[in-house]
């Protein structure tokens, strides 16, 4: 089965957006040599091995790519099961598309993710957003589901982002008050240290999918794991520095012992009245050893100072990591609350929308029936009024006739009176129908105005939720930059110590 055309084109557009090729690619088959994937890894993720691997044969390139995916992606079996080395060697487009999907997912999850999604057209953003949403929803079953997803046509569903954004629900005529209370409680998230309200709501399908609580929570978990790995690396480095200091201290102790022995030998030789030449040589050796001892003491003191500084830095980093871990747990909890609130709003919207549509249908049916009755009554009135006019003309002529002839037409007069009564009754009924029509139209306008107002309130609450998610992400980014500054300081101190 061939690849889904729109999804393949969207993946190719994303690859071209990384600008790692001098000329844009026109087909997935052009990725067969895997050099583009390696350049993406080297440019976006700053892999040091990227440049050298480009000079290696294709099997080594494929091994490097699979190793990167296994190390950095959440799917630990990606290298063995999801991406086949043999299929990559054969240049199968489905295997190439899988690698592009995983790199797109990992790049989007990374804080180092570059680019402005608005450079893509709307259709491409919709396809890229659907790919990200699919990976998020099927992380545990990608081995079984990714191939069918890349091959089949898009299936509309309530969970897909068919419009390129998270489902937008219009508010209803009457939303329970508890929803407003829940939303006000969620605004506490904005009080986290480092948060700000400068972030604007997403304006694109890719922006919308990357601002969903599901995506943000997954990104936070990934960054927390990255922070833990860095902390473990710093602890290993600190242990190595401590070991080096202990070795230096042992050397200093040995040198001190040698100096002590030489000093005692000096005293003994002085007592034995050694010759001046031998005394001079011994004095020179002693001075040389004392100088070396002083230099070793200075180095030891420098190492101790550096060790104390590193201990302080490590303690500070540990405290910040602890604060970050606590903050991330709080953020994860609030993310769950945000998701639950959104789900509750969606359920309330669906229920109230169904009720509103049913009521609207009833009003329209009643309005149509009333209008039809009004039209029928007006037609009957016109017919009866015509008959009345005809009978009145006939009565006017009969008035000129004899009394006998008038007696013969009494029936017509009675017939005429009945018609007038029927016209009066129909006129009253028409007035009632007119009042009913006006009432139904006014009720319809009131309901439409209320529905429009509630839609505005729902959109405002949705934008505020998106702003809160953006604020949380900004807070995490600030913590990440602080950790990077500490890491650079530690690396600089380590370089100075080794020099």
C-alpha cells in the first residue's frame, strides 16, 4: 500500500524547513542515503558525531540514526522493532517516513525546537498536527499502528485535530456555575515563580497541538528526565574530582615524609661535620624539595578551593533540581486538572448544545406552523370578505324591490351575518397567531443572543487556559536556562583545574 500523500508531503515539508539541504527535496526517496537525517540531528540536537558519521558508509549511518532514536526518544524499542535497518538499506519510503515522524516528534518535544510553524501552509500544519497527535495517543502501540496510519487516509474522529487545532467547543445557553469556580482555581498556576502572562494564545494548528495539556505534560516529563541525567553526570564528575584531590593529598603526604627524612639526614650529616661540598649539594636538594613541597601545597590549596566551590555549586544545583522537580510535579498535577476541566467543559457543551438544538428545532417548527395557520386564515378572510361584498351588493339591489321579494332573501341576509361572524372570528384568530409569531421570533432572538454570549465566554476561558499553559512552559524554560548557566560555570572551573 502506498503512503498517504498528504502526510508524506507534510513530512517532506518539515524536512525542507530544517534547511540542512542546499536544494529542497521533492520526494521521500531522496532521503535514502540518510545524510539528511544525520544533518538534522547534528543541526537541531547538536550531536558531535554527526559530521564524522557523514563520511561513513550507509550501514554505519543507519546504525547512528537508530542509536540516536533509541537513546533520545521515549520509545526504547524504536531501534530494534519500529525502524528496520534492512528496510532503510533497501530505501523503503515507509521506513524513511517512520524516521521522519520520530525526528519530528523528538524535535517538537525538545526545548531546542526551532522554527516558526506559520511558515507552513494551513493544510501542512493540519497534517503535521495530526501526526503529532497520533504519536501522543499511540506511544505504547506504534509498532502496530504507525504503518497503517502512514498509509491510510485520514479518518474523522472526535479525538483527531481535523482543523489543525484542539477541538473547540462553543459554550451553551446555561453553563453550570461550578465551571467558573473550577477555572478560577486553575488560575493559581500563574502564581508560580518565573511565570508571566506575556504569552499569547496559539494561532496555528501546530501551535494549538503543542499547547495541549497532553503535549505539555509529556514535554515536562521528558525535560525532567533530561535534568536528572545531567545531575547524575555532574555527580560523577564531582566524584572524579574528589578522587583526584585525594590522590594529590596522598602525593603531598609522601613528599612531606621524604622532606622529613631528608631534614633528619641533614641534621645527622651536620653533626658528622660533612665536607662543605657535600653540605652544599644536600642544601640544594633540600631547597629544591622545599620548593616542590610549597608548589604541591599551593596546588592542593587550589584544588581544595575548587572543590569547595564545586560543592557549593552542586548543592545549589541539587536544591534547584529539587525545586524544579517539586514544581514539575505541581505542574503535572495542574495539567491533569486543566485536562479534566477541558473535558468537563466539553461534556457540558455537548449536552447543552444538544438541548439547545432540540429547543431551537421546536421553536422553528412552532413558528412554521403558526405562519402556515396565519397564511390560511388570511386566505379564508379574503375569500369571505369577497363573498360579503358580493352579498352586500345584492342586498342593496333588493332594497329597491317589494316587501315580498325582501322576505324571500332573508335567508341570504342570515347567510351574510354568519359570514361576518366567521370573518370576525378568523380576524381574532389571526391576531392571536400574529402575537404568537412575534413571541416565537423574540424568543428565538433572545436564545441566539444568549448562545453567542456564552460562546464568547467559552473562547475567553479557552484562551486563558492556553495562556496559563504557555506561562508554565516559560517558567520551565527559565529553570532550564539557569541549569545550563550552572553547567557552563562548572565546565569552565573544571577546565581551569585541569590546566
